[in-house]
C-alpha cells in the first residue's frame, strides 16, 4: 500500500494519511522496478533499455497527489491484513 502524507514542523512524518493506493496482486521480484503514476492509465509490465523488468501502476486520479513542498510518500509492506464490514 502506498500513502500520501506530509512532514511535520519537527521533520517527522505526519500520521494523517490523505490518499492511499492499494497495489493489485502482482508478483514482483527482487531488483525489479515499480513505478506508480497518479493519472489514469493501464497497468503494464515491460523492460527498461538495460533489460530490467519494470511494473507500472496507474492510480486513476485526475490530479497529482504529490504537488507541494513537504509532501511525503509512505510505502507499506503488508504481509497480512484483515478487513471488516462496517455496520450501522
């Protein structure tokens, strides 16, 4: 999961997450590249000129997420998770 937040005045990262991107299930191996584009598009896998595999993911937003000085990207490595239905 990738999230957008900001830095606090003391240089630490804020715990207020503004946007999150949940990566689709994809087998990515060590030393392969991953890029995330906030704009709409179709996810692709190709190779760089040097032969390294690169996985490109598209968030599907109509505007940039990282657009101000002080913005911060946080990458979460999740090995397991649970989800629960919200009920009234």
